[in-house]
C-alpha cells in the first residue's frame, strides 16, 4: 500500500510478509504527547492485515484509539483492561480482587516492562519468585489466571501477537481434602444453636447448600412458605465499607429450590423474632427486606458471621470449619443418601456437573461400591 498523508496526519499503512510466513502491517495514526502512534498489526493473510489497518485508520479519523500501543507498558495495559473490560464484566468484589493481585504481585515485577517485550521466561520467573517467597500455590494460580485472561484481550486488540502466559508452566495445585461435618456432628451443632440468632441462617446453609453471600442476600420476598420454595436471585457483598446486592456467581446460581420442613420451621421462628426486633427498633430500623439482619435491620457482615460460627463450633465441641464447609456438608449428606450428582449440582447452583463430581470425588467411591452391591443383590 502506498503511503498517503491525510488531513489528520493519518497515513495509509504498509504491509509486508514476515520470514515466518505471517503478514505484518504498520500504520501512522497520528501523534500523542509528541510521540508517533504507529502500531503494528498481524495476520495469517495479507487481506486479514489489510482489514485491520483499514479499521485502525477509520477509528483514528474518528478520534478513537490514539494511544501509543507499541510503547505501552504492562502496567498501563492492565489499568486499561481493569477499567474497560473487568469493571463491566464481573461483580465489584471480583474486580477488587483482580486489581489487588495486579497491584501487589504483578505490577511491582512486570509493570514497567513494555507489553510487546514481555517474554514467557520473565513471566515464569515471576511465578517462581512468588512460590519461593512462600506465597500459597493457589494464590500464584490466581495471579497466573488473571494475567492470562488479561493478555487474551491484548491479543484480541492486536497489542501483542501471542499470549506469553500460555507458554509458562502453572504452579502445581495443592488440593486439601474436604472434611465437612458428619450428620451426627451437624445435629449436635443445630442442638447447640437452639434459640441463637444465627440458628436459621446456619440451618439454611447446612440443609440447602447456599453460599454465604446467597444466604445473607436472601429476601423475604424470595421465600414462598405455601409452596415451600426459595428463590436465589442475589448475593450480598461487602466492599469498601458498603453493602450491595449483586448478581449470583453464575447463571446457574440463579435458581429455585424446595425448602425442607426442618428449614421451614426455623425460618418461621426467625421471622417472628425479626418482627419483634423491628418493633423494638422503631424509627432506627433499616428496611432492606432481608431475611438475616442485625437487630436494626442492617445486613450481616460475612466475616463477623464466620467468626460467630467458629465460636459456636467450639462451644459445641466440634472441629474448626469454614462457613463455606456447611455447603460441602449439605452436598455430602445428599450424595450419601443416594441423591444423584445432577440433582446436587442444581441445588448448589454449580455451573457444570464436572465441578460437582470433582469437588465430591472423595465421597463417590463409597457410593459406587453401594451401587455394585445392589447389582449383586439383584443379579447375583
């Protein structure tokens, strides 16, 4: 293509075939802060590169994309990615988590490197250094996942020709065996909870497998006492000192499930208790419409609920657990009773049945043995 200067300083690009057989195109899109904006575009065919150049020129003439992308650093790119992609695609808490990983672990090591000069070896060194500093392998896996996802967009935006994170070795995962409460332990805990303000909340988590955020974001409008059904439509998040109701974790997390009678009884008692608290609070009551609240109607903070839950476990003489382990206990109880993995997946709101099977693989072998014994009884 012949170079031709336009009225806005934009030049038509040049295209050449590289030694590796791919095609490369460059175009001058103008100037920004005294520097030329001259990005490169790549493709398998000349026509593919020509289309990319044409679009870049059209965007530049419309005032879009005048950024010196070939000089952009990793830190600058990640800032743009967080703002333009992540902020609009995920929940606020997830955005905060990504930003924290980038700020604490990625930018200090890679932030000043030009994006186009980032190499697999340098990225691998980052992961190795983090592991050597005794950072949990799971955290290093998250760092790798975030950087890999970000660089996927860098490839789509023609800022780089490859995703260098894909060429690195992921840290070896350390899987901790899930040891939820047994049915006997769960009964002991519920007995200890009798009359406690968290009795209904913990019963819902243990018997219905709701995530903590889903349980804390549950509204009375989501419960149909006559039909004995509960709808999960939101999750409660606490970020930056503010509470907010957000979309559930995945599309399948938005679900309607049946309520066991043991839970229904606890919820009715809890509703009566809350109505009395509302009368006592008078004008100080904050009406969020939530099932589980403080004595003034405000949402419950997850970390405080977890702290109180651990104290109750200790009081009952039970082993330490995370609040999330109540969800595991629920799944374990159901699988042990012969409920299918598909039904458990739908109750828990898992996005794929493979997630259910992988998470509770330690329970399934004993169930397979039971299946074999039943076949022997039938045909043996």
